[in-house]
């Protein structure tokens, strides 16, 4: 319980005074990380685990390589990605931006202002 008290949370809505829904910043970061790694051409989050290890290591590590800034109802996202060799960086990044924006907006109702991407590395491995 003490762990949740230290996390930044943002109220999503309060409807008919039944109660309120709050989303931790880390949850928004996890959504962004999962959406980004689903795009073909993205090898992994920089300094992050791959989707195969999610079950073993837990969801918390998925927020690495992702920085989110949530203010009121708006979100800014910064991602660090490793791209697979041979893919067009501009095309992959555009798909990542669209997918991350859609995932966050559909799941949280928050408006995504921008999705900034830093390419941290290129992966030559073909083990997927």
C-alpha cells in the first residue's frame, strides 16, 4: 500500500459522484512501452526487456526506456528504441507514434500531445 502512495497518479474522471478513477504515470508508461514493442521493426525498448520476458520479470520493467509527462488531461511521451536492422527508421517511428498515441488515448481517455522517439541502437540479431 505504501508503494502506491508515492506514485504520481492522475484522476481520469469522476462520474455521478460514484467514485473516481486514477491512473499512475507508470501505467501510462507501460502502455506506451507495450504498444511500441508491438510495431514490426522495433527490436526492444532501449535498456529494456523484450515481450518474451514480461511474464518472468513482471510488468514494472516495461516502463524503462519510456518517460511520460502527464499534466491535467494531456500526455507527452519520450521513447528510447532499438530498431531492427534493415527497417526504415522514419516509417517504423511513424507507426510507433500512431500506435502509442492510439493505445494511450483509447485505454486512458487522456490526450497525447506528442510522442518523441530516440533511436538508441540497431539490432542485427534475427532470432525473432
